[in-house]
């Protein structure tokens, strides 16, 4: 299937590893010119070299903290100048904050809102003038199923992701007049480095592969997702075949969530 991504210009935040890296790889394989950012310069450049070697596509890598509005503006404007515009923005940055209401500090809660909600706002504000000029403009927000199905040990993450889902829907209404499509992809449990920061909370002393088996046992498809399976959905939404799809919230969770 031709997704119509040849020479499209895509930005992916939080792309030095995990789902973000998989998304950047998928878009580049489909022919897009990709710009990636993350906070760690060394890991980011290693990711860029990997993407260039695997795809042969031009990969622009700029270290940036997406909670810093000036850094976001620099990243977006440098990308547009280097490639001649922007067609696709994938907001992916952000790791989960674990804990119940009494366990999560106000500082952690504010930091989570900064990276989950305000960072996409910064990125969209910076990219919007360029997206308006594109004839295939896409904004794809990587959210989580916990925004729809509350999880007590993820109270900040659940609340913040729910806010992001609301933002996604209203933004799609606001930007429809420009032909900009806005959609959310909500992963369930995915094999990712994100578990490095949460495994000790959910399963102290457990090996990661054992934890994956436990998660698989409660998932209808009986396995945990691979990052490329999330990336495949993102690539479809970014492409020309998704031309009448906006305001959608798509769960990619192996059937895990029980909401309708």
C-alpha cells in the first residue's frame, strides 16, 4: 500500500528510543524526511545514525526539551528551514508517572502535565504556520489507554492523558477549517524502555520478561505489543489514505481496555 509519504516532512518528539524511534523509522521507511528530538543529545544522535543507516533518508536530530517553549520553537523552525516546510507532527514525548493520589507529589504532577499536555501545545503552536501550508497536514498525538480507562496506580497519568484526549478532539474541530487532520493513538502495554522507570513500582524485583508475561496473561491477544505495531498505525494516519479521519482516538492495545 502506498501511503503517500514520499518526501513528506515529519517531526517526531521523544524519538531517541522506544515508540518514538519506531515511529521515526516507519515514517522514514515510507519515504518521509524526518526530524527527531529528545533531551539527551548522545542518545538522540545514536538514534539518528541508526535511522540513516536503515532507511537512507535525511534525518535531522536536534536535542530539545519539549517543555521549553523556546527550544521547541527552535527545533520546529530549524526543521522547516532545512526541509522546506512541515507536513506531519507526531507528539510522542513523555513517560508515565506512577503512584496513587497520596503518593504523587505536586511537583511530579505538574511536571507530568508539562510534558503530556503543554509540550504538545508548544509543538503545535510552533508548527501550525507550516502545517497550514501543507496539502497533507497531520497532527498525531501519542496518548495512552489509561486516559480512557482509569488506573488507580497511574492517577496523574490517567488524569493528564484524559485531558490530552479532550484536547485532541477539540483541536481537530479547531483545525479542520485548514484541512489539518488531528488524531490520537493510544497504546496499551508495549515493549519499551519506558518500563525502566516503572517496573520497580509495579513488580519490585521482577525481571522485565516475567513482567511482560504477566501483562500478556491479562491481554486478549495474549502478548505485549512491539513498538513497530504502534508505529504502523501512526504511519497510516500520516498518509494520504487517512484523508477523512480526524478527531479519532484509536486504541492499540490488543483488546486490553474494556470500555466501549
